[in-house]
């Protein structure tokens, strides 16, 4: 098999194992919110964040082994629609997450329209305060604010 076919098969197997094997949190109870969180509060977004966070704490050294148990106070902070100069629509969101150790942290996340796997669907990037050990999103999750 060619390298690209092997990579495609490995990606598809990986995607199916993440969605089937990983425990996924249910969407947050919308009674916590004062307004409609829109796309930022949709179940697929929250489930993707929960799943990827679980992977992150298992694979990044020296992070506490905790899970996201709930999302609270979900807000869409900014929406940048797709334009001719910048063809990717972006929604910047934040919320409070309850962790399995009883603590509450701020989470910042970005939903990029049309940037999912192979350009299908949307992509979600997130940063939980105190969990960006390698400063991927700059100090204090500043890139996603």
C-alpha cells in the first residue's frame, strides 16, 4: 500500500476508536446558562472537547489525571464570519468546566467552520487554564481568547 492510503486508513481507524471506545460526557444541562450559547453549547462540540481532554491528560506528562464532568456558563465571546480575505468562519467561546477532582477551571475554545477531517465538518481547538503545559496556546490560553 502507498503511504497515503496507509495514513488514511490509520486515521479512519483512529477516529472510529475514539468515538466508540472513549467515555464521552453528556452535553451540559442548559439550565446553567443565562442566554442561548448557540453552537458553543452543542453536544458534539462539548463531547469532542471532553474526549480530547481525556486523551491529553493521559498522554502529557505531569498533568493530573482528571476528567471533565460538566460545562457551565457557556458563552460565545466573538464570531468572525467567513469573508473573501479570510475564508474560515470562527467562533470563540469560553465556559467553566467542572473536573472530577472537584475543581472548576476556565476553558477557552475555538470552532473553525469547515476545518474538520479532510475539510468535512468543523474543527474544535481548546485550552483549559492550567493544562497547557507546553504553552501551545501561549500563556494563560491567550491565543484562544
